[in-house]
């Protein structure tokens, strides 16, 4: 996708220096466009935990590049323990997004399998790059399958298709295309009139700052709304369907996503509006069955709620919005039960949010043990 008509991925190696990974600094969007350099595992951890990079697929690939940097910076001593320590350090940064652990484990196993190779760092880079490009392919396929849902609505109504989304599940959260936004971009490119209701997504405002920004750069009509507006819009027939992303989805179809997603699913169910979740296979956790009981929910810094960022006189500034005497709870995610999910849009197709339908798309996962 594009920023100011120039195509970008969200992560890449610095031109002329393969020891530096570069990402778009999402803390600055939409006010400033800056590139953030990552040259060590600790800097990769910072980028993930401090939300320089955001979104489950991008977090996973950033962690994979972190393991690549670990290989580059190794002195060769006690190599296996060194790799294990850095892997655990990366996995501890964001506990809810399963892509993170999946990517780190995938690269760690690859590193240890090939540790005696003289060109190990080159092999690891090739592996990480292949994972990155697979995420792009997955997102585009999600877009193709999700497009069919938008086409069906437009064929029936011959009117603008109104879509509500929450947080950022766009190309900024992935590598390209996005998950929830991929069908929207596909429809827009085909000339189907679409309009997106963009939840602001407090407390970090990923919807207002990221989703709205990227939709605007692609020329997709959209409107930013307060988080609590979605139910009203649904009651008045102003939403055709809801589509969100996921940070972890269980084998039974429970979906962990940015806090507030569950409330959108409840409103959609009450108003008979389809509620879809778009996700690549790397976001499934086939070892879990009960999302509410098993998925770890990240509790983030209270400052995110107590303060808010904006731009004043060309400078990004922070102001406090609550009394210093008031305590804060900042749960980063909630879990939407499978019963509220109309369907899951994956790179392999669309399925229902239940064990049988999911495993029909991913039969190779049937041997994984879950607690049913």
C-alpha cells in the first residue's frame, strides 16, 4: 500500500546496511512520517513493547527480524543458551499476540538446526524474508475471500457498503494489504462504493490515528467515530457488516482483539449484523480452546489512559486528561466468544467460528492436543 503515493512495506532491511532493520514509527502517525532503526534484540523488544510497531502479523515479523539480529550480534559463545535467552526476551514483550511466539519459535528452531553453517546469518535472513512475504500473500488472499462478502452486499443493495471496524487491522498492522482492511481495499480498487466507520480505539487511538490515516492515503471514504457510537449506527441501519482483526484466535473460534471488540460483537448480534474476523493462519492458537479462560490479556501502562497525545503547533504533545488521584485500569484486549462471530476470513477461505469448520480449513492441525 502507499503513503503519499509511494509504496511501502512496514518493515525492511536498511538499504546498504544489512545489520539494521527499519520500520515505520507508528507512534508518530498521522502527524509525522519517520523511520525507526533496529540494530539489536533490545531495540526490537523496545519497538514491540512500546508500540513503534503494532498489529499481530507485524509484531511477529519484527520479532523474527530480532532473532536475525541476535545471530548477527552473537560472539559464538554458549550459542544455544544465547539464542534461547533472546527468544524468551522477545516473547515476553507482548503476551496476547500469538504471532509473536509463533515467529520466534519458528526462527529459533531454524537457527539451531542450521547453527553449524558458515553462512547462518544469510540463511536466517532468507527465512525471515520468506515469512514476511508469506504474510503479504496471506493478507492479499484474505482480501480476495473477504471481497466476496462485499460484492454480495453490493449486488443486493446497489448502494454504498458501510463497514465498521475497530482498532487497526490494516496494512500498518501487517506488512501489506492488512487483514480487516484487505477486503475493503480490494473492493475500492474494483470500483465498489465502500464507506468505513472507524472506531477511534481508545486509549492509543489506533483507529483514529492509523486506520483513518491509511484509508485516507488510499482514497477510501471513511468517518472516524467515538468508540461508543457503533451500536447507535447499527440500530439505525447504517452498518452493513463489521470486520475486525485478531491477536489470537483459539481452535474453537474465540477471538482476542483490541479492547472494545467484544462490545461491537454484542451490538452486531443484537441488531442482526454480520460480524467477521479477518486473520492469517499464524494468528490461530490451536493449543487453546477456551479463549476467555486461557488467553493471557495484557495490562498496559496506566499512562496510556491518563494521558493523550495530539499535535500543537506542529509538535506532538501529551496532556493529562484525568485527576492524578484517580486510579486506572488498562486492559489491552478482550475476548469475543465464538458464538458472536459470523465467520473467520483466512488465507484459505471463510469458515465458521467453531472447531469443526476451522479444522476443515486446517486439517494438518487435527493432531494438536487441546483441552476440550
